[in-house]
C-alpha cells in the first residue's frame, strides 16, 4: 500500500525566489491538504484540494498557491520567498469528506530560505 | 485564546509509568478529534481518532469531554519508544481545516 510521498526532501532557496513542492496521496485517497510546521509549533493549515479545486484556505498570503492534478497529486507553490517561510511543509491525504476525516502525512519537505 | 491548546511539557516519566495529556479546544462546533505522534524531525503519524464514547488501543486510551471542551490521552506502562511529541488535532463541523495544537513532549526515562 503506497503511502503519501513528497518531493523534494530538502530544499534551500534564497529570499525572493519561488519554490514548488510536490505530493502524491496515499493510494485510494482523493484529497490533499498542505501544512506548514515551524520549529516547535504544530502544523498550520495552508489549504486543501479536492476535485482539482481549492476547498478551504488557512491564514496564508496569496504567495502560497497550489494545484491538484487529475491523478490526485498536488503541488504547493510559494512565490517571493521570505526568511519566515523556512519550515517543514507537510502534505496530508484523506478521503473527502470522510466520516472520521483521518489524515495521513507524508515525510515532508524541509525548506530553508537564506 | 488559541483554538487548540496543549501543555508543551516536557513530561519526563520513568518506564512503566502512566501519563496523561490534555488538550483543550475553543470551538464548540468541533466535530472530529485526533491524537498524532511526531518523532523528532519526522512527520506526524495518526495515533488514534477520539470518539464520543472514548476509545482504547492497547496501552493508549483517548477520551472526549464535550462539556468542558477537552480531549485526553492516557498512556499506560510507558515504554522508552513512547518518547515523542503528541499533537492533538481538531476539525470543526462544516470546515475542512484541521487545527493542531503545538504538541506535548514526552520523554520516557529508563
């Protein structure tokens, strides 16, 4: 059973650059949510994609955008990177809406902005 | 007030001890509740969902108190391998967003 996969594992970018992170959901799941986790904090909800549409968004600026493809995989794009964007970016997959809404996380992409 | 609050700990307990964590939530419309375990620099892993009647999985017991708006996690007979950060997560009715607490760090000592 294929779990959630993310790429790349690590990334170093410079302020002002743009980055794209990728996620493939767990087999059988159709919904992808993205989270940002800063050191010492819990994951913060960025947005969720289902049926190739953004279904809900957290308190993140428009510099954060995403996409979902017909095969349910997803991308997170961040433009005009700031030092504060350095964090672990987690993708979680689930079934929509799902009776229990259990989410399963990928290993994350650790982004460092210098 | 934060939507979901946890005591950050750390909780340092000897092997074999019983330890309990609480997590409070502010939105009375919260519908679904979860406990996740996160090892250092790894992704959160779903430990258990929390049901209204309470539920148990081996040494782990989760409880929900809607009146006081908190969930709890009890770990019996602690093992060294239980050392991790435990995150509670809450989903509100009608929303897809899941809100996480900052986590409670548990260190089990030999």
